[in-house]
C-alpha cells in the first residue's frame, strides 16, 4: 500500500509562501506510524503535487493532508486534483481538523483525524485503510477521534480520543526521518521534534463568552486539586482563551530523553542541521514526572524539573554533529513563570546565542489574567532579562485584536513592547488574533486587520519601529548560516538561514555553496525579516 502525505503548512493557496524553513512534527509522526505498519509513504508539498501529472497521483492508494485552518484552500486544491485521478480515500489531520465539520465541507475529504493521530490511524489501518479503502460507516463509528461523512446524517464526529499517557507516547514508532526528502532544502529547515505533548495551563479565561458562559470566580482551575482542574462548572475550555492545545491534546506529558535523542540522531544522519525542541513550553519537560500519577494541570507548580532538562540537553549536545558545530539544537517557547536564575543559567549553558520565545501577548496585567494567561507582562519582561543575561536571544510575542482589547490595554502593550526591548528582546513578534476551534475564544470573530482597526494599527506600527532599530544591530555581525537554495527572483543570489535562527540572509555566491554551513558577515538590512550577507 502506498500513501501520499501532503504537508500544507503555510501553503495558503497552494504555494508555500510563509514559514518556508519550517518542518512541523505532525506529518513526520503520522509517516512514522504508517511506515511501521508496512505502508510506503511519500511526502510532498502542495506546489509539487499541483505541478505533477495525474499519473503521479495514480501511484498512490490513499491521500493524507496535514493542514492548518489557513491552509484549507490549498488542501481543497490538492484533494480536487486527487479526485480527478484516483478513487482512493482522502484523510485530513492537523490543526485544521479541530473544526472537523468545516474541514470536511471546505476540503471535500472523506475523513478528519481530530487531535492525536497515532492510535486512530492504526485502528483505521486494521479496519480497511491498509487495503486502500475507507472502512464501512459502522466500523468508523467505533473509532474515537475522527469525523467522517455519513450518507444518513451528514458529518459525524465520534468525539475526542482520550490523551495518550506518557508511557504510551514512548511506545509509538519514531517519527519518520526518511520523508524529509519530500521537503525542498530540508537541510536548511527548522525541523521540529516533539519533546512533550499538551500544555500544563488549565487556567480559564475570565472574559464572558459570546454564548453566555462566564467565569463565576470559583478559582478551582487555579487552586483546586490537579485532576479536578480538568473540569470547569461553566464548561469553559482550559488554557489561554485564544489557544486550543489543552482541549485537543490534554495536559503536558514528556517523551523520554532516550526517545527524543534517538529521533534527533536519525534526523541528523538524514542531513538535518537545524533542530527545534517543540513544546507548548519546553520548561514543562519532566514536570509531569514530579506530580504523577496526577495530571500536570498547573502551569506554575511544581517549578521546572532542572534535572530532567539537564539530562535531555546534555544528551543532545553530545551528538557528534552538534558537538562539532555542524548542526544546532534550538528552543521554542518557554513560560515566563518557570524562568528563574537556575533555569536561565541552564539554558544559557546549552543554548548560547539561541533565540527563545517568550509570550507577553498583552501589556496589561488585568487583561492577561482575564485571558487565562499563567504569567503577567511584568513576569514575562523579567524572564526576558534573565535569559538575555544568560546569553540567549529572547523574542517577545504579542497579539493584537484580542477579545478585551481597548485603549487601556493597547497603551499598556505599547509600554510593554518598549520594556521588552530594554530588557533584552532582540525581536518583537506581533500576531493578529485568530479564532481557533476548541479554544475558549472559538466563537469570537477573529481580530480585524490592523488596517481596519486604529488600536491594532498603533501596535503594528510600534512593533515595526522597534524592529527597524533592532534589525540594524545585525550590521557587521558574523553569523553561521545554512545555504538553502538559489533566490527565485534575484539572479546570482542565494538564500540562507542562520544555523540558530534569525533573519533570512541573501548572499552572492555559486550554487556549489548550497547545503553548506558557512560564516557570513551581515552587510545590509533589506526588511524586518531579510538581511544581506557576504561569505
């Protein structure tokens, strides 16, 4: 049996216009499960599939799509082309499947996998997918965590599958390293490796929801027993109001350091050079071991498990490619409330010169609590200072258009942006609020574009102003980069990505440099995201 797995991440309408150097963990996870079941899996991007002839599609028995909500148009185009060439089933997974009814309607797929996919895919395989056909409706109804089309009822959602345990995570097959070859210039991409799944923040938003649900102030989600925090008497989903991770994937559960090391080792052997430790908060790693058998539903207590973190970091730093400097291990998000002197020192020891993301989101302490945040802006800015002094490169994240945004919160956020830069943030990243299914704010409209909202426009302009100044500091710096490819429009220029992340670097050079790790000097700034360099 042969499966075509199409990663639609950032593809927008079929061309991969954003997040060009990102390879998420999800598609590799599913590819690993299928390979373990004996399936031959080929991964491709939407642009490659849409350029291919129908004869290419006829080589496969089943189509699997991985997409975010913003990628549904690309997923639909790929599915439509598939229908013209094959009668094989079409499955969709990833964040877009969090609203399975919309995903089924918008893409025309046969089935959505909602939330964790490993066990659902294995069950579907045994029920008939392994023969290249969709299982019968009666059998599908018994599989948790899927949605499918029913001739009698339209779309049917079987309900979320219970979150896998920490021990179950370690029994799943390793995510595939073989499918890296399906990504253009994968050697220069940030390849995400899941070190834990879920999120420990089971606080709830205190903002009233559009359907009338509202926090009564019982405070059970902040002070109650860990297991009791699963449940809210008002039925408000857990986590920051704008985030769906706790609802979809449950509380934080860590993979063993041995399994993470084994996966990273395989990726490095396959040619990967930039590995990102993926988690809603890397500092949650190992905290679940401190509260077992209770679930980790408290984002603040216990503190970071420094011993578990050190063991993981030491293993990865000792891998030959990392030790020699031919590859880099990077961090993703850290919660400010878990950053103290000891944690900052540990991160600085193993990740010097590496970017690290700190969520501030709003500059208002009151707004932060109302959103369900586990840390306020003052705590976030303190964490930025600690991490900067430890030798890391903090990046401060903010969101405009959030529910509850008003004149006061915007004024506070403008001040917080400036304070974050003074504390050592090297970049201000500002997102527009997007309404996500299965989040507390899932029924709110997404935030308006800054061009249509004067309050958001003030935040966007401030971020641009600060980033222009911060980007100028790159001039003259020496940076190690991985050369990715020829520039698609500037003849004679190559595109490169900093080994430890940073702005895209354009440089002149021969195509013989593609795939190499090179040292460049930054000679100019073209935009917030792009600089010029010379080897």
